C-alpha cells in the first residue's frame, strides 16, 4: 500500500469548501447522536448502527453514500483511539479560530480517475497529475485542505511500484542537536537551523497580524525540512540493507530549554520516514534503547573514562583509558547502536 498526494487546481475551491461543510455537518450529527445514545443506554453505537440513522442523507447533503459511511467509521475509530465518549465538533466558519481544515473521505466506488482529473459524484476536479493516475488501482482516499486553503487528493493505491534497495551493509544512527544524524560509517547530517533562519520574518508577520503571511512562512519551513529529510533518508535506504536508530525521547526533551532546537530537528519525522521507506524497499529497520551508548567504548565496552553528565556534553572527543582508542562522541554512540541492533537480531534467530 502507498499513498499518493496530488494538488487540486484552485478553481475547484468553492465546491470543495461546500462539500467539506457538509462533511462537518454529518460528523457533528453522528457525534451528538452517539453521545445521546450512550447516555440513554450506556452503550456505544457501532459504525454499522450509525449507518441506519444516516440512510438517505447523501441526497440531502450532496455527498456520496460511501463518504457518509466513511465519516461514521472514522468517528468510531477515533473515539476508541482517544477513549472518549464524545469528540470535538468540526467547525466550518472560516472566521473562527477553531475552524477545522477541510476533509472529505471516500471509497473506491465514489470516484473516477484518469490522467489530469478526479471525478467525485457530479464534480470533476482538475489536478496536477505527477504520478499518472491511470496506472494505479485506487483502494480509498480523501480530499484534504492545508492551512493555506490549498486542496489535495490523497489516494491509497495497492499496485505502486517499489524500489528495492541494493545495499548489503548495516548502519547505526545516533540522533542529536549539533549533528541531526551521525552514522556509524562517519557520515553526518548537520542539524539545520531552519526555524531560526525564518524566526525574524515569522515574528514580523505575527506582530502585523498577517495570518496569510504567517501560514506561508510556516509552510516554507516545513517544506525545506521535509525536502532535506527525504533526501537523506532515501540515500540511507538505497545504500544499506539494515538501519538501526536510537530511540531518543523527543517528547520529553521538548519540555526542556532545548525545546526549540529539538522541535526543529524533527527526530520523530526522520524515524517515521526511515521506517516506511525501509518497509517499501525491503530493508530491515530497528529502534533500540540508546541508554549509555555515548559513555560506552565501542571497542572494549568500558565506561570508566568516558565523559558523563551535563558537564560532559561539551566534550566531543575522548580517549578510552582501557584500550587507548580515540573516539568521536557521536560516531562512538552510532557504533554502539549498531551493535545493539545486531544483538537484538541475533536473539531472534532460532537455534538450528
């Protein structure tokens, strides 16, 4: 399975906004219905039960019947995920600070597609088709809106071409703030200060209360970061057969004074990209506990002479007093992460 995301041309915005408003109405109705039923009976409505109450709504709302069923299924799924009796309302008013971004789910039978357009019901939406949709078998999908008011169609396909990795080596990766990623073979990706570069422009736009400019700056920061991470992760997946990454806790560090640098580094996004690209390319991906990997000598395993604590963070190179090996702090950590990945793999191999 793979998801294709394509930009829809702006001349279709009014129709999509209207359809998204109808989706929000159905969501709010189903949300309220399920909550009232729960208070009255003490039981939750399933998506199958909800479909009985929304029967015939497609003609009134102008939505496909499969879209209404998809809304019910999504609400039930999120209700279970977040363990809540009632979810938040979806707001359609564009002037509201709580407005929900547009979302129109659908299933395969609800659309027709070809090179250059997607047809939903009676509406035909032109798009920039960079994939050639006629070559793919669409399973499901949705129309989605971003913060700048641009619409995209996301299509889940099951016959997408996969690029198998030709690499035969394994590599360990240590994530950090000075260097975003340090590999066990010595390759380093310097941590970009993307947010800090645009921080002044963002502040000017925020003080001027120019919301469109604020959204544009945030989108530019995101696009630059995503492009850099995509290029780096693609190179790793193409060149290696096994990738092991340390499980650094970004959420906890984001609560400290390092929050701005941690969020700018996007460790979680990097790991997510590596995971799904490895699955697609047939590369083994593992996350291991990185505790003490910077303090342990990757040659002899000693921790006696390594830098420790916050005061030791400034020491980037150190020499092991047991075996005399000179270490780069981050490369040593990446080598230990690689060794931990091999140990976990060995445990999973049955005895012949």
